[in-house]
C-alpha cells in the first residue's frame, strides 16, 4: 500500500507522515514551500492552484490511499477548488480518500454540541471554503471519509502553543479569548485516528475532536502550566468585544466516531496534564 499525504509538511501532515512511515507503508507527501523532515518519505511539490499539478503527482506516486491534510486558509482556490479536483481524480482512479475538514464549517449559534449529522452553516470565508470542499468530496467520491476536527495541539509545535509563549514573553501583543470555545485534540491522536479511518472501509462524515470543551484562554492556561509559564502573564479578552469575524462556541461531538475507533481521542485536560 502506498499512501500519499497532501500537505505533508504542515503540522498535522508531519505527524501523519511519521506515523504512516512507522507503520511500514510506502509514503509520499506533498509540500508547497518546502519538503518535510522525514527522509524516508518521497516529497513532491504541489500547488493546488495549478489545475494540472495534482494529476501529475498522483500519476507519479500511484497511491492506494490519499489523506488530504492541507490547509489553504481562506484561499478558495486551495481550500475549496483543490479538494474538488482531488475528489474527482481519486474517484476516477478508485483511490481511497480521507479529507480533513474543520469545525469552522459551523457558526456556533446552536446551543447544543455539533454531531456528525449537523449541517454546516459557516460564517467565515475559511469555513465557507471548507464546507464547499466537504460537499464536493461527498458528492464526487461517496466512498471517501470527511473528518472534521478542532484546535490541533501537540507537544509545543502548534500555532496555539506558540501563541501562548509569544503572549507570555511579550513578542505578541494580543489576548486569548474567554468566549471562544473549541474541543482541542492532540495531533498524535488525530493522526492515528485518520490513519485508522484510512485503513478501514468507513465512508461519510466523522468528528475527530477531544471531549473537553475549553475556551482559548483556558486552553492557554493549561499549556502555560505544562510549560512552566505563569498563567498570570496571559492576557484574556472576549472575541465578542472585537470586530473579528468567526464563530464563538463550537463543540464537536465526536461520540459516534469514537465508539467505532480503537484510537482514543484524549481531552486537553488529559494530554496537557503534567501528572
């Protein structure tokens, strides 16, 4: 089995490449600006904005499975159009596809948690692009997996962890919001769950988030304590008091997905506990 990881040089992609190569699979991965750090994988430059580039990579790699872990932020051509072409290309060739989506597809206006059956209602350009990609993947490649996730945390390398350190040492002048609620997941758990779904015959929408719903500020406090930083150095604020566009309370309910997985998706209080 040959596995192709789109966005293999990113934070999640790097962990996916590590786990898939450790499992003994032939691994190829794509990058845009620079290749990743795993030499046992073959690296291929891919710009989703080039309509012909994807087919060239797939023809060169000839994968059995493709996991799309790329993130083009609000760039519609990358975040929406790219997955459309990926779904078309993999479906045409009979290649297994796992597409990573985001809790940004939801508005946060509901009072309950969002389960796998919840319909997207994005309020940001990024969320709209992700929702469009989901629709295309499910329509064009019905056997594919669409896996929504939340804030991805690691052992120091994630954007949110860096923000906590920058806020504490004064290199970033901002605040962590107390009203911006998500369900963080550890990158190793997320990658393992994605690989488990890729190796199965599962199809449809799955939620891969941790069970703990935390504000970005409360998450920052946990990270600070783990890293020996005084939480008093973290500034708090409310997103509702700013002009920033985005959902506030988005809690992915991963219960149905968790019941069918062997991989346990730990909560942030679990994986950030210094013990």
